C-alpha cells in the first residue's frame, strides 16, 4: 500500500488482528482480514444466502448477486454462466425454460415465440412466420398483402382466383373502379354503350333487351320519331310526347299545321293527316 508498518502495527482495520503472514484484502485503502472483509463488504448470494468471499466470483444482475456455482436456472438447474437468461417473478431462467413457461404462443401451432423469431399479429391473434399462411394455398404470407375471409386470411392471388368479382365483359378481376348494373359487376372502362362503345360510367343511359345504350344510340336505334320534326322521342330528361293513331309528336311539336298554335290539351281536327285547330279547320 506504499506505506511502512512495524510488524505488530499491520493489523485489520475491522478487528485489529495482526496480518503478518495472513491473507488480507485492501478495501478503501485499509487492510482487512478475510472474516472482516466478508462481514463488511462481501455480498450475500441470492441463492444460498452465504457471503461471496474473495475466493469466489461474484456474478450480479440488477443489484442481486450469486456465487458462480449458484447462478443456475430455477427451472432445470442448468448453469447460466456465459449463457442467455431472463428474469421472471424474482427468479432467473434459461431462455428455454423462460419461453416454455412465460413466452406468448402461436395460435396456429401452440409453440412459444422464442428470441429472434418474427411474430405476426392480426385481430388479437399471433403467428410464427411459417404459421401465418394463406387459407387456400397454405403458403406463408410474410409481408405480402392479404384479404380476410371469414376466419381465414387469403393471399391476393388466391383471393382473385376464387373469390374476387370479375367483369361481366372481359372476365378480368375487378380490383378497383368497378360498377354494378343489373346486379352484375363491370370495370368502369368496360361498361360501354352496346352500339357505339362510349363509356357509360357517370353518364345517362338506358337499356334495350338487357343491354345498355347511350341516349343518342338508343334514340337512333329504338325510339319513336316525331311526326312533325322527325327527331327521336327519347323520354330521357323527362321529355313529354303525345300519341294519336300510332303517330307520335313531341309536346312542343304538337301544333296546328296552319297557325302553329299548340294543340296540347285542346281539341283538334285532322286534315289529310295534318293536325289543325278547329278555327283553321272551319276556314
């Protein structure tokens, strides 16, 4: 200790025992005999409660101390020196015993999640990487997209193959932008006029024999025609028309052929197929 003593003055700081020819330990720059050192400075082992003297390794974890030979798993009694371990309820366990007793378990296989394993969670359940599989093809889903169906998870290819709606026209899967017409699904770009192939999504249209037509094509192909202007009477937009003896007129075309007075709601006469008001008919 870089200091000089008479032989009878080199004594234990704790009990004054002379230390000549005795083992001693220097602590806080003072010499102590082995019993005093153990009494004042040595930690007690958490397992056997005996002091951890200078002849033993002192293994510590969170202010707890063990002899090297006492540092064991409380489950299987395997030595934990230089081994991974975990603490639970004031006890220490090897990694296997800790996982078997306390680790979360896979909802598919029931085995625990061990350190370093990936864990997938969905709707309160959890799976190992290799257990989180498609309910149809049984292939691991991993980080790929999936679609829930009942209690299963389905990978996108399987879902599209077996469950997804398909376009009535092209039979391809509808994964976005679909519309429904007469309870059948269509892609927006596939829902077109049967005659001119104009896209009908967001447009006014009508149907004939269960087939959709734009207003122009329907009028051109199927609508009645006005006897006066010869243009189609479509009815689209609430157009009113008048019929008489298999002849048809727009309401604004149903006028006297002579004076052009409107005949809507009035009596009229026929003059060689033309409509005339009573006044013009008498003249």
